[in-house]
C-alpha cells in the first residue's frame, strides 16, 4: 500500500504543478496544448477521489 500512496502523491504533485503553471504561465509547454483536456480530466478525477477519501476517512 505504501508504493501506491507514494505514486499517487507524485501524480498529485505533478498535476498540481501543471495546474499552477496553467494559471500563471511560468513555463511555456508546447505539448500541453494537445493533451490539456486529458490533464484537466485526470485532475478532476483525482480531486474527486481525494475528496471522497477524506469524507470516508473522517476524524
């Protein structure tokens, strides 16, 4: 379970950095235009999954 958690953490980090870059345009990424819709879809799914995990986890 630890490897899956670390992998998801890296994916969250990369998607977050891409979204921050898309907002502020720090670095121009020419390939991003072609796959931007897919990246936003993956980001949306990851946010929904993390929200559901937080709700189930509870405190």
